[in-house]
C-alpha cells in the first residue's frame, strides 16, 4: 500500500466490505479510491481518465448488486480500475499492466468478479445479454449489468446487442450508458448529438423525474407512464427515444457523480423486469484537474508528477511511427487532392489529427466502428478518392470481412495503415498486433509492406498512394530508430522487392520490418567479436515476397534464420520455408517469432525475450545454441 493514510480504502478488500459502509461514508471512500488510482498510475501508467470518471458508478454497482453472483460486464475495461481495487485486487493494482502483474482489462481467469473479458469496445451488451439468457434458461435470478461508455455505443456490435436483447422482454438485463461525451478523443457522429439533446432538455428531464417517482409508488400505471414518456420525448426532442424504440426502458440522465442518487436509482431498477437502460452523465478524469482539463491526453497519460500534473516524457529524440504517418499523410495530401484520411475514433492515437488541423474537411473520424471505417474507405475509393484508413492492428481484426469483400475483391486502391503492429506492451493480449501478417498474406490483390524505419514508412506510404490496388502498411508502436525522414524527397519503391543490408558467409537472417534493425545490431556485434559473419536481408514486403532474393539466400547459405514480430503460424517464416521447399532449396531454417499462443502484458523488451525473438535469442540462433 501507499504511505498515504486512508480512512476507508484499507477497510475494503471485497464488495462485501464495501456494503458495510454507510451511504454517507461512500463519498469519502470514492475520493480515496481516486487518490489511490492517481498515485498508482503516476508511477505505473495506465488508462486513468476513464476510470476516474467511473468511480461513483463502480461503487454504486457493487454496493447495490450482490457481486460476483450478480454479474457486471465492463465494456473495453478502461473504466474498470475502481472495480479491480474493490474486488480483492487493491494491493495488486500497483502491478497493473506489468509483467506478472494484473491485467489492465477485466479477465475471467483473473477474478470471479470479472464476468467477461473486455479489451475491445462495444462487446458488453452482447456478452451481458448472453449471460442473462443463460441464467434465464437455468431458472436463476441473478442480475446482469452491462456498463458501456467511452464512445463504445457507436460500435455496430452495441446496436446488434441492443436490438437482440430488446426482443426478449422478460430477460433481466440493465445497460448503463456512462456518457462522458468522450471516447479517447472527442466523439463523432449522430448518436453523440442525440445523447446531448436528451441530456440537456430541461423540460424533458423534469417530467421524466416526476414520472419516475410515480412509477416507483404505483407500478400498475407503468404502461401509461411509458406511453406518456414516449410522447413527451417525441414532442421535446423531435424524435422518439432511440432506446425505447428498441424495447429498452430508458431512465435518465442521472448525475454519475452523485453516489446517493446512483444507489437509489439502481435499487429501484432492480425490481423492474426486462431490458433497461440507465443513462448517466459523468466527467472523464473527474477529481483530478489536469485530467478534467485535457481528457484526451489523460486517457492514458504515461508517467506523471501527481502534484504538478506534469507528464514525464520519454527521452528518445526519435519520432514516433504514428507521427511519421501523420506528417507524411499531410505532405501527400498537399500534393494530391484525392487523398483523404479515415480513423475509427483514434485521431490522436494514430496522429491523423496532424492532417485534421490543416485539412479537417478531408479527414473522417467515423467513431468506434472499424468495419464501417473500412467499407466507408472502399466507398471513397470507388468514388475516385485515395483513402488512407488508419486502424490499430488488433482492431483491424474486427473488420477482416470488410477488407476481403469490400476492398480486396473489388481491387480498390485503399491504403490500410496498421498502427501498433506486433508486440505493443502493457495492454497485453487484446492489443498485440500479432496476427496481421498471417491474416492478410492469404488475401488476393493486396500488397503488404513492413518498414524497418521512419524513412521507409514515408516511402511506402508514397508508393501505396500511387498504386492501383489495395495496400497494407504495418508498423509498430513507439519511436523509430532516428533516421532522417522529415521533408525527404518521395521515392517510389518497387513493390515486392527486398534489400540485402549486409553480406556474410556463415549464416543469413531474413528479417521483416523493424526486426531488420535487431538483425543488423546482432550481426555487427558478432562481426566485431569475430564470432560470425552474418548476412542480413530485409524483406520490406510481406506480400508479394521477393522470391528471387529468398531463393538466392537459400542457395548461398546452409543456415537461414527468419525473424518477424508476429505469429509464426501462417507467418513469413513459414512462407519462406514453403517457397524454398517448392524450389528444391533446403538450407537449415530456424523461424523466430510468436508461437501459437496469446502473449501476456509487460514491457516490449520483456515480451520479445519471452517469445524468443529479442537480440539475445537471435544471437543464440545464429550461433546454433
């Protein structure tokens, strides 16, 4: 625990302990929860802003519901830090997102209080409805709550869940919409404007509270109240209530930071059968002034000074790959008016905001909707534009069919930029971009590129902007190697052509993307030590492969090592081995990458070592140890 004295925090190890506190004591307990989260996240970074905004909601849920018998399903998990602290992980929270510590997201195997794992958005309603239906079929009476927020209601899966659950009028499910008017960045789209209208209609809210008080006293008039409520909403808001049109009883909005009101409301809702939605209004970053002022920055701020709010930045002078993307896209857009940018709710995360500041009319934030982002990009390309659609590698998994059916099959010139490819670090298994090389290499008509440094990312973007086919460019999280790239002239690369970076006589390494830098480092070190003379080949393009170069390497060297920042099954190493075998070339081949497993959370260098493809592992493979 921290050295800071706490009156209530240390008394609560479980929700049962929480329920021993009087309601009058909960406000101070919430303040202590916030203080503890801030202290922990200052030295051990995490997703702070969302969890600060959900403290009262979390406390109220565990106070009212009999968890873990009653189930709470968290959407994404960015909001769930208070939940983890309350549910027997208070001390373990100091290990949050570190190797061997607890996950930054809910995980079923970590705690019985984590009813469903959540690292990607918009899953909570579908999962909660499935759990509720299972309990209903088993004749059980436990309650099920889905907590959705941070813009996740814009995801198509959330609407699919609402639509399906609304068709089961007797299934007990409560959806809590934690509306903080933010996702990671400011949300976009019609739903956000709709929620703002609902939450700011003074007459509607006054009448809604009056109707709710009557409902609590006289249940038989429920149907009349519901009809009256719908008429009021239609008159005041010029349209019917979206959620009640899907057969969800709508309640709210409620102040998400009024603990007493939240508890009273949740207790009242427990007695009402069927699908219900509670709309609460909260403030992202609540209780910490810097986070309230800049909620996007403080979504995941990194390390910081608690007292001053000053963020402790990395000392690296190299540019982040995401900024290379953002600045290069702006340069390309200045020269080609057809170029547009698309992101699913991540303009600052992928640095599309760089282009947005100068050309807002040519940038599209479509909300948390990866499938729509891809098909929308396909439509833009079909209409004559040149779209660059930037989606994190692990999130692109959610739009795989859209890529195949809407882009690849129709050979549309969309450039898909996969940020956070490979190992990403502390976010863990739900966020590692381990699979993109394997799942895109098998799709016809697509060219897949992997730059080893900042300059090459810039040139690959330029090359893709001139292509008449779909392109994928994968690059990692974090900073580059520090090569000169900004304002360098554009050069078209030959797609499918690799590069021999270093000649050698003893063994050859075929590397993909930034792994070429690791290979060069090891090769130079072994050469200086007189241990081995290692040839290093940078494939540059995963699809099409440079077959001529690969076969030449296979014929010249008796031992070939492939290294890639991705899954081995279906990956580049297997493709290289298969190519050589087809042509009767049979060197000894060692493949390094991610085995057939999900990789846990931790610092990237720890995880590279754990997976067996860091510099030490490569050196051992070269030396045959």
